């Protein structure tokens, strides 16, 4: 864990993972299997939908609407924001900058610095559930 966010690997049984981590630390579920998205959202205190420059914001809007049916309203963020991604204007709560070094630090379990670090701190503030 670094700073205010704790990352955990996905488990075959998401409910057991959430139950085990409850009251210990914030838990982030990175859901790769689309079939598990609704399950994860139903277990969550907060949901983040991450968009990318190559993906249209309409897809994020459809997913957000779907996930609202089973869990809290998702926060939509744009990852690897580049100048000129105007189609995302007004369609995401936060834009994470293109920051290869910051991403590598995060993968190594280190705190991201600079613009990415500030964006991650803003995301943590947006997700402060019951704090």
C-alpha cells in the first residue's frame, strides 16, 4: 500500500476478497473479466470507470448507466490524457496525465510524483467514502 490507496490482486471469489479486507484497508478491484464487472460494482463502496483516449466516452457512459443499477454511481476518469482529447470534455470527473515514469513507479509500489501524483490524490479525494 502506498499513501491513501491499497491495491489487491483479483480473486476468483470477489465477495470473499472484499469480506477479508473489510475494515482493514481500502481495497481496489481491477476487474479484467467483463462478466465480473457488475459483481464487483455490487460489492463496492465506490466505482471508477477508466476510459482511454482510443475509446469513445459514449462507451463509458453506457457502462456507467449499467453499473448504477447494481452499485454506487461510478466516477468516470480519463487515463493517459493527451491534449486534443476534446470528445471527453465534460464527460469525465478527472483526467490522469500521460506519465510513463509515474505509472512505472506505481507498478513498483512507489508513490507517483508530480502531475500524476496530484491527479491520484484528487481521485482519492473523489472516492473518500464515509470519510
